[in-house]
C-alpha cells in the first residue's frame, strides 16, 4: 500500500485552492461538500465555478496567493498550469503546515485524490496509488452502477441508531445479527425505498423489542416485482436486489428464463403459471399462498411479467396482503407495450403522428370484446392492445366496423424484447391474415396507429443487422418485412 487511506474531518476548517480551471473547481466542490471553508486564488474563474459562487463557505480572491494566505489551512490543492505559481504556492502552503496536493504531479503531493463514489454518508474512495487514474475511474463507474443510489439511506439509518442499539443489545454478536436483519430486511428495504420516517419508526420499535426479549423471530414480507417483458437487461436495479433476497419465488408463464436465472439460487420456486385456456391458479389461491408464506417469516418474491400494475392483477394480489397486515412492496417494471415499442422501432407517441397512447386489453370476456370504441378511434392516437393476439381477427374487424380506416397501419410484436422477437407489420385490413400466416406464438402486443410507419427508420435491431449481416438473425422481423415489400 503506497498511501494510507483515511477520511479527513474538515468541517469548519480552512482549505485553499490555487487555480481557476475545471480541476480546481472540482477540488473546491468536494472540499465544500466535506464542510471546509474554501478560498480559491485565481485571476479568473472558469464557468465550472458558477454553482460554487453561491456557496457561503466559498470565497474567491482574484489574485495570486501570498504566504500568509495559507495560515491555518488544513489542506491546499494546487491546480494551475503556471509552474512558477504552483511551486511558490506549494512551498508556502507546506511551510504553513498544510497538506498539499498538486494536480497531475504525484511526486509533489502529500496526498492523492481518490475517485469517489458518493452515497453520503456512505463514501467509497478508490486509489491506484497514482499508477492508473483511468483504471480508478473505470472501477468507480462500475461501482456507481452496482451500488444503488439509495444505499446512503441505509448508512444514514444505521448511523442514527448506533448508540441506541449498542445500549439495547450489549452482546456484539447479537448486535451484529440484529443489524444484518435490519439492513437486509423490511426496515432496510423501507429506507431504500425512500420512506425514511417509516424506517426510523420501525427501527425504533425493533430496538425496543430486541431490548425486551433479546431474540426476535423474523418477519416475512412480499415483494411484488415487475420483471419486464423478457430481456433480463430491462430489469431495474431494485428488482434485481429484491430477487437476490428472496427465500421463495412465485412465477408464471410470462416470466422469462433469463430473468429466473437472476433469482437467488437458494430460493424455492413455485410455478403458479397460466395458459390462456387452462387458466391460472385462481387469483384467490395465489394471494392466500403469498400470505401463508409470508406468515412463515419468508421473503416472498412475486414476479410478474412487465409491470405488476399493468393488466397484471398485481393490485388484487396485494389487497389480500394489506388486509392481513403483511408487509409488502411493489417494484415497477418495463411494461410489454413500451418494451415492444422500443425493440421494434415504433415510438408510441410522436409529434407528427400521435399525441396520446391508450393501453387496452383485447381479452374478451366470454368471447365478446367490450371496448370503448369512441375513445379508441381518436385521431392522432396510438392504441396498444394487450392480450389481443387470439382475438386479432375480430378486433381488427371491429375497428373497421366502427369507422377506422382499413389502411390504418398496425403491427404485432410477438415475444417482444426476447431473442425470438418477431414483428408483423400491415394495416388493420391485412394484419390479421399476415399474423396467421406467420404463426406467431404469443405473447404479443398489437400496436395500431400511424407511428407504425416509423419503424423503417427506427428499428435499431434491424439497422444493426443490416450493418453486420454476419451477426446472425437477431430480428426475424427483418425477413417478415422484406417479404412484404
Ligand atoms: N403486466 C404485463 C402484462 C400482463 S397481460 C405488462 O405490464 O407487460 C399479458 C399480456 O402482456 C400478453 O397477452 C401480451 O399482450 C403482453 N405481453 C407480455 N409479455 C410480452 C412480450 N414479451 N411481448 C409481447 N407482448 C407481451
């Protein structure tokens, strides 16, 4: 280890920055964040200082520093291209007893600046000892994506209760278990989801209980998580985190295998799957199962295709939980229509085509399609139909019967966002026959509206394929479309 990593208490202490460019600005910025009073010496300040000028602990002197300017300074950053000025400032700062950092001159530094991942109060500092700042920045970028922005909330939560917990639970081992349970359990999740007040209140209660009875049976919880339309890359960080914590997962036919692979390996898997005809496990039974498992103290993951509140009956499933007082949380997902739109190059709204988009279900009750045709047949509107593949023939017929133009463009995106995605493009009058010929398997989204014509320009998967035909047939839709031409 070439340097000693430490975190310096700077609140209220003086620090000096010499230089007026972007590096100097960044240094002044972190110093202010850390609570220091910063004086910057520079004959001119770059634009990068603009926001700092407002900070009460920032002062600008439009001149070179003099030796007495460094008196009382804890730290000094020198970031100027004027070598003479840099050498003078460094010498003066050192003789005033400050620790000095000269930008890009590691040999002249008392300390080096790490790359910082800031989840205050959680802070990660990365150093390569000056050997490879670029590697440090790359690692920083990876950590930034790995560590949810909300992790700082966990640190804040813990910090606020450390003394209380130490008092309530004297045994270090029991205390550690307690903290693990807090951070990995419902209270930590509560904090991560942004509900600081509830997290504080629950933690205070947990501490009281722990003090009274020492040991605490775990409490179960249900995570209702949107798994997106298929491509695992479309999961949210939060979904992934909850998937990694689950003791048991309830999934169905729409849950992609690639997504299931990301669920914690040890988690028990329960299929509550449905096929359109032989019906799913009745909603009531799924809800009862969720309640039962949570009561056993388990972390229950209910994975739903797309977004749980979009034709997902997620609302119904959690009603039962709420009624039984089971803790639960809902994590949104990319819904099939937006996934399909992006992966098929069909924007759902567009200035020249559609100012609104409606999402409807084409699943008819008892074979009848009950849709509000007046609302659907608005001009300059896109209609996205879920669960409509089986009824496509009847749906398109009804559209036309209610006054829609048979030439109105329509597309069906089958297995959207998956490697097996297929897109059939046509018009209201033709698309059903084309889909039948293509023998689409579903699940599929139907998109109706002139935005469909933008696909030629905007399907990036198709474009990529045209550029590099050797990469394999990513989008069978390409051949589909070629046939149409
Ligand atoms: N909650 C889900 C929708 C559930 S309803 C969501 O937000 O996406 C089931 C319907 O969603 C299917 O009939 C189909 O219309 C659509 N769907 C789900 N996954 C899909 C996919 N990968 N491609 C196309 N449509 C999909």
